[in-house]
């Protein structure tokens, strides 16, 4: 039964496939239509990841007020399902120059200590604070976003359930609380 359910669309696809040339085109369309969930995150001068009010469902609680008077919700966890595609879009809200205040979003593999990772990252200024010797410990990361800039990365959520650490590797930001957990369940 299970196998048949799986096979039927495939058979229908094969039947509808006249020539060999059509196949790559069809695969491309399939990839394009695969659903991606976008999560809009804002990095503020308080060195926190925050979301707007409508991002409430992300497991937020605390309110963060910027010096400009804007109010956001602190983002601490992102819940996701194994294999899901997430687009993390990070915007930095700041009037400071990018050299003084920039943010990124770095997702670490399970079991990688974010505190030790951030110590290495601090020395990697020339590589946007991504330590080149530790790329094996990273699942995905964005570039650095200075004030007014937006960076993004699309990540396939790991199949293994667990709490994956993410953090900003701009010096001092992890220690100030710019971190969270991607909860895969
Ligand atoms: Cu930061």
C-alpha cells in the first residue's frame, strides 16, 4: 500500500514524460516549488535577535526596546521539523557604522560549544567573523549585516532531532546574549 502510494505519482510522471529533454526541466520546476519558510529576524544594538510582534509564534516572551523607541520581541528559539527548508533573513537596525555594529546568524552542528566557537570567531575579522578552521562545525551562516542591511541564508533543517545553537559571532555579541536554539523536533 505504502509503496503503491509512492509509485503512483511517479508512474503518472513517467507516462506524461514524452521525450528525454523534458525531464531536467520538470525537476527544476519541482525544486523551485519546494516550500521554504522565511523567518525574519532583526539584530538590534542591544545585541539581541528580535522579531516583530507578528513573529510571536517563534516562542518569544521578553520585550526589547531600542534607543529609537521601537519595541520588539526577544527571539530565543526557532522551532523546526527535520528536513524542513528555512530561509533566515536577518536585518540589522542600527545607526552605528558596520565596523562598530554588525550581526550575522551562524548555526552550529550538534555538540559544538558556542562559547569556544565564538573565541575563534573573534580572530576572524577578515572573514566576517567566520573562523575558517571551524567550517566543519557550521551547518549554515549568513554574511555580516551592518545597519540597514539584510543578509539571508537558506538552510535544510537537519534530520537529527535536538537543540542546535545559533549565534552572532561579531565580537562580544554572544556574551551579550545574541544567541538562541533551533529546536528540531
Ligand atoms: Cu551581533
